[in-house]
């Protein structure tokens, strides 16, 4: 069942139940009011009869008989019974009818002075009346014909009103449910048109500030993330296929040339060294692509722990020496001595942080004439600051805002080995750790990268 039908159904049922409850209460109180009013009328009738028949200390039944023949009896199916204190029947307007009044009832009336109850669909009232030392028991019973007719009419009116109200509620409920669900229908229609081909820059219309608008906003956020994921996948496939083609083509062509004819041992050795260099270049590129893909993941995908930044940087020296064929140097210094370890401890992923500093230190050593990277560690109330400085060729000011893009290489660094992936990987790793990276550089003097990471 569609939501709009459910809303209309629940709304109609809820409103109908409330109307039925109100109608039931109205009928109940009307019936109680009728009964109380009619019992009061019967009591007044009984007292009037008792007052009429007692005159000058005597019970005058003849007067009651005369009145009975005229207009005294004005209640529908009225029965009048008059007893003396000894329970002798003095008067009855019931002719040709056996009269049976239980003695227990007469005892009750005599003791309590008043009695009322339902009888044969009508009401009955009995009183014990005393005047001038004369006592009588008067019992009056009648059927409230007009009162029950009014109740029946009320019942019919309420039933018709309920039926019309339910029909109206169904229409109103469907109308409002359709209006309420209309934004969802539009959202479904818009979402139904979205696919992988038109995901880029696609959004759904968002109006208002209700839950449906919030759903649309969240859906737009999800579309944006999906679009970014698709773009990342396309970019990775495109870059990987483009960048991997060159070293693979070089390796294949060299091997084909070497197999075209017999060569000397020196030529084969020279060729193998060239192929090995291309293979190392290919391996480095593959590792860079994998690191770039890994850095695109969110923080929830990694295991974080407490990492001492100073100890991590001390390990980088040995890793740089293994990576470079020259003899790089990494000089680490504290701007000030930390009072405790927490000031230089970061909550992060150790593997990613190693990739971060390995790339920065590798670049610093590679572009410095003396193969030396200078590292300075400082700390503040909530952050750790690490500066990696070299005295190399520098970066032109016009290219500073592009160096963090994947596969971008500065014009003055084209001769150096590399693929332009390291800095883009570094930036994404820092973003995962909710940090910041900035760069300052002077051409011919060197470059300084400043990394800000939150500490414990």
C-alpha cells in the first residue's frame, strides 16, 4: 500500500474513532438526561396524586376516580397504584389486569420514602407520602414514548452524520495525504532519472525546511559523494592507464630490440640495467597510484592509535637511505623541548603518517644539492607543527597552487625523477587526520612545507 493511502486510511480511522466516541458520549448523556428528567416527572406525578387524594385527614379515592375519567391521566401507558400503610390496594387505574406488587417493594418504599427503577422498557417511581397523619404509598409507572422517540431520532441523526463525516474524512484525508506525499513523488521521479551517465552535477530540488526537504538535502550530499567516487575511479583508471603505459612500453621495446639479434655480454648487461631502471620506475609509480587510491578513503576506514611524531621522523632517515641511491641526510630539531610526550603525540594512522613524511623528506633530499632535509618540530596548545625545509631549486609562485594536484610537476623539476603523486598523497593524508599543510618557496633558495596536526 502506498504511503498516501496509508496516511489517508490512518487519518480517517483516527478521526472516525474520535467521532464515534463523541457520538456515543452524546447519546449516552442524552439518554441519562432523559431518564433523570422522566423519573423526576413521575415522582412529581406521584406526589400530585397523593396530594389530591388526601383531604381533611382522609383518603378520598372517589375524587381520584373522577379525575381519572377526565384529563388526569396524561402519561403514555401510565399505571397508578395507591396503597395504605397496611399494603391494602386503595386504587388502581389498571382494569382487567392482575396486579402483583411484591411486599418487599412496598417495604422498601415505606422504609426509604422513595423508589425508582426501570420496568418493562419504561420507568417506575414509588413514594411514601404523609399528610395530616394520613399515609399512602403511590406507585406510578409509564413509558416515555416521546423521549425514546427523540433518542431514536438522535441515534439516526448521529449515524447519518457519522456516515457523512467518514465519507468527507476519506476525501479530506486523501487530499492532504496526496499534498503531503507530493514532494516525495517528485523526489522519486527525479531520482529515477539519475544514472552513472548524468550523475555529475545532478541534484534534486529542495524546498522548505521539513523532513522531506532534509531528505532531499541528504540525498544531494549522497549524490555529491557518489559523483566524487565516480570521478575518483575515472581519474584513477585514466591516470593509471596513461602513466603505466610509458614505462611498460619502454620495457617492452628494449626487450624486443635485445631479442632482435645476438648481443655481447656488455650490451645485455647495459640493457638489463636499463630495463631494471624502468621496472623500478614502474614499481614506484604503481606504489604511488596505490597510495593515492588509499588516501582517498575516509577516516573511518583506518585504524587510529597514538603516534609519537618525533620517533616516527627519526625512523624516516633509514627509510630515505633505502629508497635513494645517494646518501641523504635528515636533520631533526625541536623548536623547544616538550614538557611531556603528549605534546608531540598525534592520534592517527601510523602507516599513512609514514607515507606522508617519507614523501616530504624524499622530495627535500632529492631537490637539495647537499641531499639534506631539515625538520623542525614545534607544538602549541592543541596542535603539533612540523616544518620540512630544503635548500633546493624552489617552486615558482605561479605554480604553488598546483603542486598538490595529482601528476602535476613544476617546469623546473621535469628532469628529476618522479611522477607528481607524492604531494597530492600528502595533502589527502593530512585531510584524513584533520590537519593542514602550507608551503612557502623562493626560486633558487628552497622550499618549506609546514604541517599542522592535532595532538592529544
